[in-house]
């Protein structure tokens, strides 16, 4: 029993130490980025940009920018649903592509099975009818959040599929979600909605920027896994992760992100406003190929945030099979 108690104490000490390090880097961060005016200047001055196209029905400004800071999507007190939120951006965008071009949220029409009406208990927003592209089909404030059930709206449904915060298979995953669990979860989602032959789903470890650029230019959905890098804390990129959706790319070395956490180009005071796919913040950053962690990444974004720089660890790529 003495050995067992000693091992338990050591486990809790290590976990507490990691938690305190995480607190430290969150407290010391200062956000940076490209403003909306800077973005417009970059787009007008450089024709090498490619953004995922917009669809006036349900994705009027390209890939959506849903927010993870809703309900109680937390682990250890921190917002942890960036993975399923980043996937939701892509699934919604593909669903909009194949839905009625004249459709509007709340028209009660659902013609493509990739995203369904999850029967949010609140009043349909915008209404008058409940459908797959209601704003509260992303998340509904009146629904009870149960992380261990396969229920809820779009992001909570996806969280179960990818085992976010161990909500599907306890003790198997770390807080948040593992990139291969993202792949397996999306593949099962495609099977369950009857579209497994219409989409390929792959994980690329240590992707180079050119691969991401080419995939986005071919209108594939790409979710990047960031590892946080702080000089002097070399293990951080392997411990603390964040997922974002790629909204656009520039061959000259820029990338636009739909970030589930930050909204720099178009700040909003209420995260739930982003459940409306017309409210986006496609934040633009310059990429750098001289990564400080060459064994695990081939490029990074040093200006993602001061004291919160990120290296790119993996890419989840969802490609429609034409």
C-alpha cells in the first residue's frame, strides 16, 4: 500500500506541476495579430490569396468562425473544445456548399445530411422553423450540457465523436483531444451520415506549409494542431495544444485562421454571436519556416501571441471526393 500511495502522490505532483506551468503561460500572454484593415490591405495588395469560397445561403463569408467559449466546455477550468469547434466550421461549410443555394437559416429545409437539425430546445434562431442551420443548432443556451452523453447540438455531438475531454472513452485521451481521435471521429461521423464514400479524412504529421496551401487551394477543409512554444519550456509543444480552422492561405507565407478562441480581425464581445456563420474573424498571420522545434514541426507562427507562440504539429484534412 505504501508503494501505491507513493505512486499516487507522484502522479498528482506531476499533474499539478504541469497545470501550474499552463497557468503561467496563460497569464503572461499578450495577444497580437492582424487587424481587419490590415487584412483588407493584404488582400487587395496581393493576389496570391485563396480563401475557401463563400455560399450566400449558410456560409456567406466563407468558412465559419464558431467559438469554443460556450456552455461549460472546459477542462481544468480552461476552454477545451477547440477541436470539435474547428471541425464544426468545416462540416458546416461543406454542408452549405451542397444545400439549397437560396436557403436561409430558419427556413426548415435540410437537403444534405452532413449537418442535421439536432432539435435544440430553445426557440429557433433565427426561425421561424428549426433546421440544420439555425444559429442555436451550434449550441443552445437552454440545453443541459452532459459531456458523457451523445446528445446536444453540433459541437457537443462532435465532441463525443472525437472523445474530447474523454467524454466517450474515459481514461483513454488527454484533456482536449488527440489528433488521431479527431480523424477517427470524423470518419465515423461520415459513416453515420452516409457520406463515407464522399469524403477522405487524413492526418498529416509535421505538415509543411506548401501542403496546407495546396489543400486549401483545392478547397479541402484543414484543421491545424498548434503546439504552444515558450523559450525555455521545450516540452510545451507536446503537452499543450490548440486547434484552428484554415480559412485562407497566401503563397507568400501568410495564413488566415478561423480561431475558436481569438477574434483579432473582427472582435466581438459575445462569443455566441459567432453561431451566426456571417459573423467571422479570419485572423491573418505571417508564417515562419525557421521553426524552433524542427523535430516535430516544419513551420511556426512566432507572432501568434507574445509568450504564446505556436508550432504546427499536425493537419487534419477533409477532402471531398469529386
